[in-house]
C-alpha cells in the first residue's frame, strides 16, 4: 500500500502512511466496531515511524473525540488509543480530553463530502483553552476520508490559539 500523504488544508500536512484498503480495513473495523482495542498498539506502531521526525517539533497529540454516547457504546476512543501508541517512546504528550464533541452528529460513514462538511461543522470545542494556547499539536484520527472532521477539530483548536501542525491517521480514503 502506498503512503498517503499531502495536505489536509494549506499548511496542514496529512501524515497517513497507508491508503485505506485491505488488510487494514479489517483491522480498523475490528478496532472500531468489534471491541478489539488490543489492535491499537500494533496499528500505532505502523504510524509511529512516519511521525518520528516531527515529534521534537510538536508539543502534543490531540485525538479526535467521540461523542459521549458513542464512547459509552464503544468503551474506548480508538483515536486516543492510536495517539497513545504513537507517543510511546517520544516526548509527546497525549491530550485525550483536549477536545469534546458539542453535539451528537450522524456517523460520517457513507456520507458525501458536502454532507460530511455540514455534519462536522461546529461539532467540536476545546475543554481547557488556556492549556492549548500557543501549543503545537498534531490531530490524530484512525482514517481520514474527506478531512471534514479533521478540519472541524483544527478550527476549534485554532480558535484558542493552538497551532495545528499536522493531521495524523493510519490511513486515508479518498481525497481531502
């Protein structure tokens, strides 16, 4: 599988080392929908080498949050688990509670780019703005499809003065 990198938006690199497809699809589905939290560490080890060169220029990794209802349903946030695995052995902090979802949005799976953009717009806010002001952060998610969720999270982080240096994901599906 070729590396899928580029920019999610002008000046915001996307670090997604794999294109979304087999065999990652099965592992990601098991992680997200089948309670296989144990897969997060080995999947994070696939991402880690691709962010190693950036670790010294970032202050923290901020995982994309789940809505509390979805978190309760799943039992864990897969993006937070991936972020912890990526940060292992680096000076990076993981801020799993930095962002919160402000509303329960429809699942992005199966939606068009336009629907995803509308669905994600204004769906996130920063819990402790002072803690993130001036910090250089990388946003972490499992898969980036259109970039709508990542950009909505980045917008929330920027409003409190955080510098969103990159979006990190295991895989990229489609084009942001």
